[in-house]
C-alpha cells in the first residue's frame, strides 16, 4: 500500500512538473524590502534581492529601512500613500495592499534623482488624447462672440482651432452680443468689431506671416475668461 501511495505521489509530481514546462514554480513572496540612503540611492527589492518591477495584486509586508536624515521613502499608487519622515532614521514595517496599477517610490527632497516604479497586475490601458489637428489657410474659420460670455474659434465643421499654419485665412466673425466685441490679435494683425454695441456677421482676411500666438477675445470680458488662443507654426 505504501509503495502504491509513493508511486501515485511521484506520478502527480511529474505531471505538475510537465505542466509548468519542466520548471518548479513557487508562490510569489509577500515580503518586500525598501531601502533609502545612506547615499543617493533608493530601492525596492524582493526576498531574493531582485529589484521589484512587477507584482501580483495582494497584501504585502514592506520592510522599510531609512538610513539617512536627509532622505525619506515615499510610496504612492492606487490606494497607497505612505512615507517615512525626512529627518527620521531606522526601520518600519508596513502592511500594504496593492491593486492593479502603477506605483512609484521616491525620496521627496531628491525626487529628480532618487525614484523608481513598478506595475501591479494588469493596469488599464490609457489611450493618449488624439493629436490636435493643424489647420491651414485652406480651412475656413468661424469666430463667434456671445450672446453669452463665450467666445470661440472653430472650423466650419465645429472643431476648435488650436494650431494654425502660416498663411491668409478667411474668418467669418459673428458678433452676437451688444455688450461684447470680437477681437483678434496676432503678429502683424490686430482687428476687432466696432462699435461695442455692434452685432452682426463680417468676413475678415487674417494674414499670419510670423510664427507665434493668435489671441481672440472680448475686450470687456477677457478678464472673466472670454478669451482663447491658437499656436501659429511655420
């Protein structure tokens, strides 16, 4: 009976070994080691001494060793914000629960040169915002001021204008408020609707011959946010 049990155990071990590609697997250690100082060094390692770059989500013990009065160890990420005191030295034992995301650790007074980061689980993919389209002089633009305290510069398709190539633009100016004006200022160009009580639609030729910034505003209400700008590029 004993020989049968031993044989069964051996067969089970062989099956597990084959399933893992011939390599024994061990559970991920739940103990981490953080160290800062005494020089300009900061680290987070596992029990084997390897730098931590990726962890499974879960609860870990973090042994923090602060060996300098001019440094600290500051750990931040989803649900975590813990640090040692800058003027304190010694060891602390933290219990930290990590979840999917990116975590960083820094020395606050020297964050530019003493820092590190690691990934936990599968962080959500962050899609970068689409690049702002650069409009050219072939694009007809619409500048609208009012009737509320809003002013905008958009393409005829309704896209906000943020970057413009050099050239001469056709701009339809819609002044919709008797207490507003529409004012465009750019290198070599300065024009506004007058008088202030004017309302109506005009068509301007706006010539941009130098890189810089085009600003559009309502003069009486620019200080309360009725303004905007676009970058002019070669």
